[in-house]
């Protein structure tokens, strides 16, 4: 893509009301624009990042055997009355009236809807287990939405729900999803730790959070480096001191950003909503359920929080809006014509290239390149052309390297 | 995909409150499930169709040089006050209160949001023209939502907005989008006619609708077969009789389903919201705008309305959930093992195959295959295996053909 045609040019100062680091950098770089507190538009560059994250999520969820569906945002009160959650949700769920005085809520989570869907189409143990997920815009009437993409009133979520005939079948899948989550976060450039957290009031089991340690995180985690055990401070026994309950080793506290969480739901929803299957003996039993959430938009914000320097963002390879940022320096016909040729060559080779073909100063172009954070920068200038070369620099590294134009493609592929 | 693992098995009778043909067939086939009036979940098969339509839309919009963005669903009243549309939208827009007594509306259209976005990032004629689109869940407080996917309270829309410095530049792009729309509908298997319609109260120009002629359509169109001219009856002069205003030929009336519409917006929004650019002479002028809508979910419903028979849906190739439906008939080990092999072979060749590996009767399997409407059916049974063959039948055709297993792959590719 030619940068001269790209909508969303960079701006020098982030909007004044943006206080979080992720929102400031993403706003300056032309990735997002705030419409109201906790509500963002994604400009072309930002949407590319978000879509890449969603696709990684999709691939990893499909690999567990899950199937993608898409449920509605509008939800009728009647369904939530079956589990008795309508009243309790008033604080976080946008609720309003539709025509005919019907009560409607905006989807903040979908246990009721998925359980309704499954009870309509699944009847026998032969059809289980099944795991269904969606990647969807979610809504929460959030009181403190000041953390950019980390805490939105409108945000993207992948929510998955699994249905099983036995506890052990559920546990097997739950563990599989744990590994799949770690793999997924790794592909997004995030080192996420599995953290024990409360399972809620309806189970004695723990749930599990996936936390990225980061100073700007809202959660506090007890973490033992020796055995990698971690607990959300919310569930730590009082006076636990600084000893790890697993290995007795020293425990540190860290701030963390929660990028995902998974819950055993047991039969809480299937029981209340009569989502049953017939077992081998013809007996009807409620399905055993699990739920598995994560936020693609929050992941995007978290990546920026942990992967940046004072010049801008440093996108990990798999989620970067483009793989290569080709920058033509010096507003010179010879430079532009060489860069044009190289651009065509790279695109033909199947690479995702943002090509800065604008007539701007070297200072502006290099500054923008650092701000945008594309993993590899290739500069073409009169100086590099004198040596029939281009300069390659990785965003995350200090050193640049001159490479002959003939050898550029193979060097990049390495 | 193995059908035994597919969530959303077919059902004999559509839900009782489904009266439209598209919803009845889509519900029976396991493509969609209604949650409330005008609000649907997409099951795996339905989501595949919807995603294919969205991708065709994306490709065709990108080909016009437009860029994809994603705007929020939640919109603040303040923005709509700038154009004075908040009050007038009360009937169709879901409006409610958020925290701090703020007024929020659910996105039914995005002229205000996109104009706000563009005025924040574009300042000079050098940065124009620009065309931006999104593919997004939209909401309307619809009084009569009884037509399945044709008229939803929650539905998918592609809305695109273009910004220009001159009227002639706008017109050039508007005509380009017209052609792009025709191409797009053709790829979806729809023969859409361009129909003149009212431009609304703020312009003397016409807008243009894209109508698929169909008995179940809600609109009435005057259409002249001789010169292909068409007008929505809403704007026909009184006493126009049955003569075409263009060629004097005979005019027929047809019912139509509107699958898209495009509007010249002139400076209605840019003027009200001060979305201006500086021209070559340093003068500030409001941008000239156009908007271009279409509904991927409505397209899905329309395809079913016009492409079906009494056995089920007949999906056009490019939007079909799978290209091939492989059906193993006769619950016989030899049949399943041959079908398994063929399935692996087709998938390895890059084909999208739904494989009916269920232990069900031939009647149920063939009935389901017709209902699902996948373009090509390949049957493996003891009868076909006796001749070392499989039977190929196109869903839209009557005749089946026996093809030797060795030659199957090349035959399919033809």
C-alpha cells in the first residue's frame, strides 16, 4: 500500500483526553480514533492489526476442534430471566426498550444465548462434545474506561463455550484450550502466565486467567519464579506471606494485564435452562459446560503497552499491519523510481509492504516509521543507491545494514 | 468438514413463527436460528455463507480504491446534534442512557461518525479523494421484522462513504461504484437492476437502488425491457402510464428486493459538520460526499428467495458454504473407507468439502444434501463402487453422472 493513499496520517500529539500509553501511541500513529469514552474507531492500519489478531485466535480455536458461529448483540430479557441474571447485570449491561415495550440488552456475554442455541439442536450424547466460539463486538456500561483499548465500553471479544457429557471430558478439553491460549498469546508476541483466580460463587474450582506482567496492569499477581505458579491476589489466603503454596519458594508480586480467562461452568446454565442430553442409558442429564474468553482489542492494547520505546510502537511480526516499511528518502526522481521498482518486486513476491512514497522530509518519514512500528524498515536514498543498495533495519534493533538491491529479496526472506 | 461433527443439524420443520421462505429454508438447513424478531444467530454453515458474501464485497470495494475501517456501534447524541438528526431518528434508532446520564444511540448508519473521522485527519485537497467503508453489524428498531434475513432489527451492512473536491470527481467515482456493485451481485448469483429512486429531500438528484426482481419483494419497480430503464414507483410521475420515459417502450411492473443503494450526499454532512479541505488557492470548502450501502445478510436472504426449489436451497458457487458435498450412502465399512480416502484427496487438493460421514439412511442424507444446497454432490455407495466410480450431480441440474474414481479430481476441476 502506498502511504500517500493511506487514510489516517500520523499526528504529533495524541488527543488530549487520551491518558493511557496504548491509546496515545495508537492514536498518534493513525491506528485508532476515540469516538467517546471507551469507544474507538479502527482506521485502516489499526483494523489490519485487529484482523490479524482475530485470525490468529480463529486458527488456534479451530485447531482445538471448535466451530465458529455468530450470535446476536441484541438479547431479550426473557432468556436472561431463565438464569435470573437480568437484574444482576443492570450495572454492566446496556438495557433498554424496543418496540412493543420489549426489554432488550446489549450482549456483554453469551452464556444464555449459546445454551439456548445448543438445547435447540443437540439432544444425544452422540452429538457431544461440541465447542462453539464467536468473535464479536461486545458492550459493557463501564464506569472507568480510561485505559484505551484495555478497558472499553465497546470492545472485541472471542467467547467460546464447550459442552460435554462428563466432567473428565470437560477437563481434558479445558487443559487443551489452556495450551492453545499460551500458543496464541505467544504468536501475538505476548508472554502470558496462567494464573489461578476465583471460579465464582457457583463452583469450588478455580478459574484461570492469562496475565501479561506489566507495570500498567490493573491486577496484582502473586508469582513464584521457581515453579511458575501464579495466583491472583484476590484469592490468596490471608497471611500467605511470601512463600509459594506449591513449592515453598519465594513469591513476588507483579502487576498484570488480564488478556484472557477460562471458567468451568459445570451445569450452572445447562441446569437452569434445561440444556440436556440423553445418555447411553436413555437418561436425560444437563450438559457440563466451560467458557473461554479473550479480547482481541485488549490484546492489541496490551501489545502496545509491553512492546514500544520512546519513538513508538514495536509490533511483533505476526500482528504487524505490514511486514515491511519501504521508505524513499530525499525527494528525488531517481530515488522514487528505484523505490517504485522495489515496491513492485516485493509485492509480487507476496510481501505485505507499506511504501512511504510521500514527498516529506527524511525526519518526518523516519519518525513516522518508528512510530508505526512495522518490524522491518527498508530505506532507499541517494546515499544507498550510490552503492546500488538499500538499508535494512529491524524496528526492534539498533543496527542497520546495507544490502545490494540484487540480494535484497533473499536477505529479507532469511 | 465431517458432517458428523458439524454443529447445526437439519430439522424437519422450521420454527413455527418463521413465515418467510428464506428464514424457513435457512432455519431448517441449520444455517440460522432466530433469537427474537428480526435477530438471528448464524450457525457454522450460515456463517460460512455470510463470510463469503462479505469477502466478495471487500474485494470489490478494495478494487475501487476504497479502504476498510471499522467504526463503533455506540454513538453519542452530541455528534448527531451537529446534523440535527437525533430527534428524527428516534423511530428507527435504538436510543438509551449510558453512565453519567449520557445519551447513546446504536449505529443504524454512520454519516456523522465518518464525517467526524475525516475532518480530524484530512485537511488538504492533496489528500482527496478518499473512500472508506466498513462491514458491520447494524441496528434498527424495525416495526415489521417478519422477512427473515431481508429485514432485520440486527443485520450486516457494508456502508461506504466517499469524499471529493469536485462534483465531477464524485460523479466519476459514483459511476465506478455502480459497476462494482453490479459485478458484486453477479458474483453472488444475483441479477440486480439499477433503479432510479428518490435522492431524499436535500438533493434534486436521484439516488440509485439495486433491485433483484422477485415476487416476494416489498418494492414495486417500473421496468422497461427495451432499454433496461427502471424507476422505483415511489418517484414515478403520476399518470406516467405504461410508457418508458426514456425510450417510449412498454413498461412492466415488477416486485423487487432492494439489495443495495447509493446516494449523492453533496455537502449535507460536511457542511453541517465543518468537514472542509483547503483547495489549491488556499480557500476552505466543504467536501463533496457520496454514500454506498448494501446488506450482506440481506443478500444472503435474497439469494435463498430467488435460488431454491421445493427440496431446498441452491447456492451459487461463490457463496456456497462448501464447494462439494461428499455423501457416503449405505452404512458399510467399504463405502466409508472409500469415502474417507476420497475426502482426504479432495481436501488435499484444496477443495472445500462437507463430508456426510453420518450413519443415517440414504433418504435422510440425500434429502439433507438437497436442503443444504451445496453446488456439487458426490455420492459414494456400493453401487458406484462396483464400477469403481462415484456419482456426480450438480444441485442445480437434474442429471447425475458416474465418474471413475481415478478421473474424479480432474472431472471436478473441469
